[in-house]
């Protein structure tokens, strides 16, 4: 068990984000759950996933945090 006083700022942030996300999903659920995905959307998402995996698309999380001044 982690003690909050011994956590880094990043560890605390991650813990809070996780708790908030879990609670929101618990309260509201996924509004798109069970809905079909159009073929064109699915294909686009798969292309984006491949591009991110190859490093052709996306931005590292750490860079976003720095750029937004959230450090």
C-alpha cells in the first residue's frame, strides 16, 4: 500500500486520474457501449493505431505535460 506522503507528484497525479476515470465510468458508463462501429471508422482507427506504433503519429505524454506546463 502506498502512503500518499511518500508519493511523487507524478504518482499522485496518476492515482487521482485513475480514480476519477473509474468513478466516471461507474457513474455514467460508456455511452457508446454496444453500438456498432462503421467500417470506415474502424479502418481509420486501425491506420492511426499503426501510425502511432511506428512513431509516425502522436506525441509522447511527457512532452504534452511539458508543453502544457503541467510539470
